[in-house]
């Protein structure tokens, strides 16, 4: 029986979503969007096909077939759901509503931002475990160190030996190989989908202007004292947002509703996409948003490390 192949180039932003930001190339032909490289804002930014954008090499480093199949189960339902949004009937079919909610959750979990949170959480847990083992079992550690190395260890050296023992554990090895992250991201997607099922989908449309989309586009948001804050845990956020085209943005709220927002509100949401992005934001080629992106980068300081 054959095994599914590992896919190294993995799209973190669905191509079906990026396609919403495209226009025909000037001389006819394929649909293209405009990527803006935040690390090189002065570069001439060239139009590209969606398949060339929004991907990351080995985001899931091993056994990616199962998660690719999971994402595919959602993405196959997306075109019909987005068509309903365009038609002004996003809530007419409960299946479309569920798909739009799943699309938000998918992009929150399948993101470099989530991967960084996962890695930081794992490292904190490892540090706490080393401290706990060193504190609770110093004599057992000293005996094991003496048996293995012939040395009488104490203080920081004992902690280093405890860390060495923990590194040998299968969980640590699965973390280093990427197996633990692959299992975690699937589990987190299912848990977050269950949590999000109690929320309703809101559809936001600009009064004027256009949305752009970053390479980590599903973002937790809260507004505090007039400031838009992003990146907190899902349970601490007021909403979770995802642009799905120049004229539509999804969010999770308490009721199914379509909202029209001002240009200034669109600018605030676009600014969050820019500052939360890992490296790229993507826009409709005729949106005219390049100066806005460059201005936001100047406000934030130089990102060209």
C-alpha cells in the first residue's frame, strides 16, 4: 500500500483566498496579485500568480499529507461560500456559514504566528520541567550523573544534566523532528473549530478603499482605549478576523451581520495586517495601496534587518 507524499512547499494563505485579490495581467492571460515585500519596501514589486505566493517551506516538516488533507477538506468548500458573500447572501446556507468560520480558524492555526506561539510555549514548558526535576530530585540526578559520567555534579551543572536527560525523551525528539507540531496543529484546529462554533460570522465591507491580506492573515483583535491590539490568545480576544478579498473581511462575533465600515476603519485593519505579517502582504494590483504600506513601515521603524 502506497504512502502519501510529503509536500515541502505549503501554502499558509489559501490560493483560493489569494485569487480574490487578483486581476488579469495587463496584456491578458493569467490572474495576478501584487505581493509587497516588507523586508525590501523600496524594491519594485511585480505581479505574481497566487500559486507563487503565500507559501512556506516545510511549515509542517514531516508527514504533511494528513494536515494537507485536512486543509483541503475546508478549502474545497470555500469557493461556493465566497460566492455567497459576493452575492450578498452569506448566511442563507448554514453550510456556507460553517465553511467561512472554518476558513478563519484554518488560517489562524496554519500560520507562522501560531507556530511561534507553539514553539515558545514548548520552550517554557521545557524550562519549567528542568527546574522542577532539579529541585525535586537532586539526589537521584547526582547518582545518575555519577553513574553516566563519573562526575559529582551540583548547581548549574546538575541542571544541565537534567536538561540532557529530558532531551533524550521521545517527546523532545518528536518536537525536534516536527512530529509533535504536526500532531498539535491538527488537534488545535479541531479544538478551535469547536470553540468557534459558538460564535457567529460577521461580514465587513468597506464604504471606500480596499482590504489587503498579510501572510499571517487570521488575527485575534481587541480594541482597548481606542487602540487596536492584536495577537492575544483566542480566549482573550474580542474577535478573530480574516480578509477574504479587497471588498470583504470576515470576523467572529455574537450575531450574523453584514457591516459597512469607513475608510479610516479599513486603514486600521490594513495596518494590523501589515504589522502582523511575517514578510509579505498581498493586494489587488490596482488597489493603490503600496504607498500606504510603505508609510506604515516608516511609522513602525525600519524592518529591513
